[in-house]
C-alpha cells in the first residue's frame, strides 16, 4: 500500500514514517518528553535516542509491511518533526478496524494540526487502507484530544476503567470510534477498490 505525503495545515506535511526520521524523531521526543509524559507509557531512556527510535521505526515498518500498522510523522518545511499519528492493530475480516494514536509538539498546540491529521488519516483509512472503523482512546482528563476526536466525527462509545498503563499507573480511558463506511468488508477489501 502506497501512501504519499501531503500538506495538512500551518505549513506542516503528513509524511509516511521512515528509518531516516530516527534522529529527528528522537529529538522531537526529547524536546516534548515532559509534555507527553502524562499521556504515554513510561519510556526507557533508550526510547529518546536515535538508535532507540530507529529500532522502534523498523518494528513499525515491519508491521506496516504485514498490513498491521501505518505510521506517519508531522514535518515542518525545515524538516523538524512536530508530531506523529499511527494506525495500529489493523484487523481485517468482519472487524475491519484499527486503533488511532497521535501527538503534537507542545509549541504547535492549538493550530489545528491534530484535527487536520486525524481527518486526513480517516480518509486514508477508508480509501487506501480499506477500513470500516477506527477506534481511539484518551485518558479521561485529556479533554483536548477528546475535542479533536469529536470534531473529526468520532463518537464516545464508553469509559474503560484501568484501560492502559500510562505515566506509571493503570488509567481510565474514554473510548471513541468513527465508522468510515457500511459496505460489505469482502467488497470493500477488493484490490480494485483501493
């Protein structure tokens, strides 16, 4: 499956993640470590290094090649990475679904990047990946991310107690989904549709 880069908002491009992004992605995670800590699992120090990111990216690209994930980064014109968005856990058959995760750099908040990326990825998930639905979860306290999801057509489907181990503790999450189409999965998955 080939997915090209495309401009999103505020001069930022949604670009498929590649191994060559490892150093710049490590730098973005270092700069945003405190900003992201409340919303992510505790990360080992190696996560914040180019080698750690290279290993992580290689794993994501293997998942992409197996049809289980699609990762992107948000890249400014000068090459700085200011966020990322990933479809993971892609499942075919009667479920035909994936999980969505994303983040935006602290100094790029409030400029529409998350909304633009989520909207673009939902279109790609339907038209290129061929999915029926996307699920996303947020910590109960993450009202900003909840607003992004709702703005992009996601509906709240429930609250899951102790859903994810985030920032050192099991945390409750709000679960959201967006239905992308209602066609038969056997017809939608046909190669001529994508």
